């Protein structure tokens, strides 16, 4: 069983428990459920911003603790001030030390799109994302069937949320493309052995239809890579560990974008 398989098994248990604890009616009654979400497309294509989707992540299954000394408010407002086009917030607890409260806290102090970064397998989680203040959800092709992607993406669009579809190879891309998706994210991390190579993005770029935004995820640690990815047609660049490893991730991003 791969780490991804283990995460999905745990996630099914978590979703079942969450449904018992909080009803859909309760989610719909939260402070953020009826807010108008920000548009991922609008912010990614805004020339005044960097195209970077900066990530708040305390730990990962492959690296262990990355940074558990900073607050989500300080980091995310630092990212926004440094020109982030969007901010990704991990909400998976068991493997990434994330939580709903992180996303809610980030929403209260930011006016840029927020991505709920999690392993979405159930419509209930899409409603949670809306209730917690997210503007974007992540759908991972490796753990979803085309029908599941259609169901989750369609619900997200009905709620005004943007959808980032993550793929790892051409087969996932070709079977998962859906008109309710806004952006295709190419994850440069090999899920089998957790190695990373930005070449994955370059290989898949020409296969992504023009109507979708293109986002490259992971393995981006210098501005030259972003310049090359822009030339290949990419609009967004998800960066997490590169900033989170630093004592002050917001300052780290500010220094990084000087090279752009």
C-alpha cells in the first residue's frame, strides 16, 4: 500500500466522522458559506501579481516536520504582501499537521484566493471548503475516477469555487479533463518514490488544452525555473517547502520574487 493509499483510507474515516459531527445545514450556516469567492483565473492572470501559489505546510509524509514554529496568519499575510496570486493551506491533519482552523484563520486576514489543499474524495468536503472560506479546491486525478471528478468539480462550480485538477502523467491528464475545471496542475513529484523533476511539467505542457490555466507544482526552487515554465505556457507555480523551510516564509518569498 502506497502512502497515497494510506491517506485515502484515513480520509474516508475522517469524512465519515465529520459528517456525524457537523451537518450540511450547519456548514451552510457558517460565516463564510455565502461569501463570493475570489477567482483563481483573475488573480493568476493579474500582471501585478507573481503567479505564485504559496503554500502553508507544517509537515509532509516524505520530509517530516518542515516548520511548526510559525503562525498561519503571519505566513499567509507575508505571502500575500510578497505578491502571491493565491495561497494554499493544508487541511489534512494526520499526514500534514493541517486543520480546518488554519484555513479559517487565513481567510480572516487575507484578500487573495485560498486553496483548500487536501485529499478530496466526497462532496461533503467541497461544502466544508466553502464553509471554511476557501476559493479553490484541489482534485487529485490519481485518487479519483472521471465520474468522481465530474461530480466534485460540478458541485464546486455551483458554489462559485475554482477547481485545480492535479495530474502526474499523460494518462491521468487525458482521462480526467473536465469542463468544470479551471486549472490543470502538474505535480512534479513522483508518487511512487517521492522524487521530484520539473521535467514532468515541460513534458505535459503541450498536452494541456489552451482553455485551462496551467500550474506547475513542486520542485520549484529558483526564479529561472519559473521563467522557463512561463515560456512553456504555465500561469501558476505552487511553491511550499522552499519558503516554509525558512524562519520567516513571507520574507523568504519576498526575497525570491526579486529574481522575477
